[in-house]
C-alpha cells in the first residue's frame, strides 16, 4: 500500500521548515473509473514525487480532492492532471485564505463513493442536475424573496457561515440532509430552489436527488462558496455569505466577510474557530474560544480534560473499560451544540 506512515508530529515539523510556498486547491469530477485502486496508486506515485499534500477520495464514480501543491511544481502538477483525459480542463478552485499550511501529508483513499449519500447506486440519475449559476448569477438570485435557499452542508459547517436567508438543516449526514429538504419542501416543489455547498460537489448530487423527487426549478452555485468568495472579491461586491467557510484541512475554516456569526460551545462568547478535543479518545469537533481553550486545555469539558492529563497507561485502561462510550463519541462531529440551546437567541 502506497502511503506515508511517518509520525504526524514529524510531518508537521517538516512542513513548518519548508522554504518554499504552497498553493491550496480543490477540485472534483464525476466520471467512471474502472479500477479505482490502480487509478489511486498512479496518482499517489506522481503526486508524491511532486511533494504534493492533501486529502483525496477516489471511487468508481469519480474523484474529490483538496490539495496543497508546491508553488514551484504547480505547472508540472497541472500538466499531469490535465493529461488525464477525463480531467482535462477541469475547473480548479483556489483557497480564499492560503498560508500554504493546509495539509502536511498526502492521503489518497479509495471509497465506495466520493460523496457518501447512503443510497444504492442508480437510485437517481446523476446526469440530470440543477442549473449551474455563476457567482454573480447566484448573488442576484438571492434577491428573489420567493426563492428557497438551501445550505447542502452539515450543521457544523453552516453554523460558522452561511448565505443570507438560507435554510440550514440541523443534520450530521448528507443522506439525512437530502431527505430532510425533500420532506420539508414537499408542498413547494414548484418554487425556485438555490442550492450551495463548499465547492459544488454535494450540490451535484443534491440537485439530482431533488429533481428525481419532483422538484421543478433547481439551481446550484457553480464552484460553491469558494468560487463565490473569490468572484465577489474581484467584482468588489458586498458578500451575501456571512461568516466563515468551513474547509476540510488543518485550517478548518477561512473567513469570507470577516464577520463572526457563531458562538463558543462552552461559554457562549462570539467565536468561530473549530477544534478537535485534545483528548484523542474523544476528538470531538466543536467551536471553542481562546479563553475556553486555555481553561480546558483544548478539551471539550472537564471530564476529557482530566483524561487528557492522565498517564498513557491509565488512558489505555479507560479505553478498554469504556470502549462503547468512546466509539459512540465519534459518531457525531459537534454535539456540544444541544447544550447551547439556552444561548440560541444570541446567535
């Protein structure tokens, strides 16, 4: 198996010592891959040679990639990418905020699907998708008071940033989200639906699913929030996306308009920085302000803080004693949120 097994602490140290710049990019493409494992291995060999980092998923239905590419190798990387016939002239999205520290290793995984929807293959026709709107077209469409704007991301993403008047499903999985939208708006299928997500990949499936379920007028933001933020900045137009765009790399977010619209999950102060609980047996993803980070040592609460400071031998014993609890804690990514209902009026 081609993979990097060097300790993550060493890899992060090596990243900090690099003397060259990197560019953070993302792209996806739905297309048929006959042998995903072979395709994956070819990518790994070449991209590893170029010093690329990132998180890439490959499946029979296509590729989904978020990457960090050395700037001095970027042209060579693009030449290789576009030499793959199905990926020739593939649109590339560039990070809104980019310090080059988004990834510290190259990870390419073969998955059943590049976007898990929990449905059998062929349940809906992916060749029938919503109308692609440019950033400006989507921006203008938001002014339609009768349009239904839907955030096709999970709750922990939309919590820190979303479009004006968007419906943001409080769900943990993409499958739940698609079904929730269909159920909630089943009597409004003739309305205009405006879908958006991080880079556009989830909207491809979501729009197709809505069309399959009888929705008549479905559009999607082409290139997602990433492209919107780039284009709005170029055009000098005031953003209708408020807050931060969640990203799936070491940064966990990049600000679009400079606003902080979320709250610390522990004290309720304005905050939009996600962190994973420092107790790795919990590793819960949640929003934590600087003060609570210092107070709880980066943990989600006092219980995890206590465990975090235990000797490793004692932590191993706890893992064995409470295996079921630790397994359950990893099911949901940000479920400190229900405890914050008392401050919902502040958000």
